[in-house]
C-alpha cells in the first residue's frame, strides 16, 4: 500500500513542478518595464522558407536594464526580424540601425500595472 502512495506522491510532485515551471515561464514573458529576453521566445522568423525562433538566429542581450539588443548572425535578415517582432505583438516597436535591433522597454505605468494584474488573475 505504501508503494502505491509513494508512487502517487511522486506523480503529484512531478505535476506540481511542471505547473510551477510553466507559471515561471509565463511570468517571464510579462512586459513589466524591465528588459527580459524571455519575451522573445514566441517570435518566429521566416528564414529561407522555414519558421525559425529568433533566439536561434541572433544574439540577444540586455543593455542598461531597459533595452534588449538583438544582433542577428546574418545581417541580411534584419527586416524579416523586425517584421516578425511586430507580428508577434509583444507591444514594443523595434528600432534598427543596420547592425542590431533595439527594443526599448518603456517604464511601467499605472495602466500597465492594472493590465498585468488582470493577466495574472487569469492564470
């Protein structure tokens, strides 16, 4: 009988760990005024006809805490990356200088705080 309970507890523990992991991932994509590379996880770029995650085709770094800098390995796809960011609707407009793309995160406003609170309640 105790083996069955142990197995049940292990199963429950695995499920809870997966739920917590998913929740942490969801919280990582919230735009809160600080630059977080996790927000780019859902950006997919058409690269030579194949949908490719942005983070596989570029280096993403945080500059000064409020700006993400995306440096593509192939400079010819800058426009495609910008289009993919806009299409992903992450709420930030990309700025390109021909070498890299910058995503400036605006400071958190009271309206944005309320919006985040609503999103968290949905989870």
